[in-house]
C-alpha cells in the first residue's frame, strides 16, 4: 500500500459517528502520524479514509487507514476481514466511494494514537465489532441485574457484630489513608477474612448493617491484586442491600473509572438514587475532561457522556445532577473568558437548586453589577441555607445579601 493516498476517482463517503475505533500499527508509522496530526484539515477536522487492501497484497483482508492522505495504520486483525468485505460491498453499491470519518490523535507512551469516529450502520456492521469495551465494563454490566432487584427487608440487630464491624471499618480507614508507599499489603487479607465473617453473621441475623459489612469487604479486596470481580461484587452487594450509601456509589465509580467506558458509566449512573448522584456526577465530570489521575475518557467520549448525563437528568427530573453539570460548565466557561455562557450556566445551576458557594458568589457579583438585586438576594439566600465551610466565604455572601436586601424597594 502506498505511503500517501492516491487521488481517488470519486469523493469518499463521509460517515462520522459515535463509535471510537482504535487504529493499530501506528507505532510503525509515527512520522506519518505526526504529519497527519499537524495538518489542520478542513475546519479543524482531519479526515480518515478506510481503504481495503487488494487481493494480491500480502494481507489481502487488511483495511488500511489513511488520515489527511497519510498511511497511519490499520484496523485490528480480528475485525479487518469483516470490515474489508463491508467496505468493498459499500463501495460497489455507491459508485466506488470509500468510507471516511473524523480522526483524532492522542498522546501515549511511545508516540501518538489514532482514533476514528465512525458510523458503522451504513456498512451494516455491529457496534460491538470495533468498539473497545474494557473487561471491567463487561463485569459491571453482568451485575446490573443484582442492582435491579428489590432491596431485601432487614430488621434484625446483632450488636456484637456491629461493634466488630466498626473496628474493621476504622482499621480499613487507617490503612487506606496512609500514603501509598507506607501501606502494608499483608494487612488486607486479615481484614478481608474478618469482614467476610461479619457479612455472613450480619446476613444471618437479617441485620441491615450487612450493607456496611459488604462495603468494608470491598475496601479490603480493592487493593489486592487480581481481586477485581470480587471487589465489584462486594460493592454491588452493599448497594443491593442499601441503595442510598453515597460512599459506596462514589467508590464504585472511582473503581470502574480506572478503565472508563461511557455507555457502561451512563447505564450505571441511571441506577444511582437521585440523592446520591451529585458526588458521583462531580467525579464523572473530572473523568470526562481527562482530569482524573486514575481514569480518563477521550475528548469525544467525554463530551458525549456529559451530554447524555444531562439528557438523563432532565428526563428524570434530577435537579441535583443538572445543578452540578451547569455549575461546572459555568466555571469552565468563565475561566475560558466566555462570560455570557458562564452566566447562563450559573443561572441554570441556581434554578436547579445549586448552593455551590463559588457559583453563587460569581453569579451574584454579576447580578449586582446589573442592578438585579432581587435575583442576587434569592441566589444568596439559597446558598446560605447550606453554610459554606469557609467562614470567610460565608461572611462575604452574608454581607452581600444584606446589601442586596437594602437595595430592594418594597415594590420589588
């Protein structure tokens, strides 16, 4: 195959989509990858073209990927034969037009990775053929049925077991809060045995604290190698018993976001009780922007996840998630210098019930400058119902509220 794409007889068929397809073999074409990545493309979009290898080539079922006319790699060997047939069939039915789609570039350890954003439907191919689904996402999906079952009715009480559980929880917290290099891995198996015994004992007593015992067990196994599925089962078992354990939801999402997969994250989020969602949403936002040190989504998937989370929240009347998303968008917009967008987002966050001090602080400053004292006072009153942790911030908001109230005329 030539290093540069020859002039095509017919223009490619533009097929942008939501399936992220990882190109393979780009490590052998890094010079071409760099050239394609630095080519600005049309309107900032770099175009990839899928070209089936000819029958007389060394790999007759390969599908070659060209970006901005540079050969940057291939589709995976596992999928190439099926895609090769589909591309030939599509081209034969559409006057020789080859599929094309946007390409994105990401830095990794040994150079740059190429990812295609392709719509597989026109090719008649299933999403699963080329989508990369992490193993942990498959494991989580297999546990959804457990979360969809009704919670058990538990009314027992084993006071001795509860006391022992509190001791295990304290020891787990002490070990977890240590710096990584100061942790003692041999401690976890012993704590795990104790937590497992308490799961059995509290479960036999129909004690609702069995949920806390499952959570303690998850915390014991998550730091032990090769215990991924055990950890997932323990977290899900805790949430099956008691859906509203916010800490368990946050920790479960932190754990699965080590290899984030947007469709699974959205499906899991839909099962989180509304009251437990804001903390989870804040974590997912960091992951979606690639800011979490343990797990990061690519830009396209991150943007798609944010859009899907907002759509889910609006459809379910989940004001807490809407408030978190709008507040975050406002702060980012203001940081980028887009004040108009920031104000719109701040207002939406407050309307959804946000009491975030920074959001209300920034919005109320702007409202006061515009002479909108009644709106500023309402936002400040709402924020002060949940006093900010910093006394200085609380005092600043309180004084601004008093000034706004002094400016409001009786007619208002």
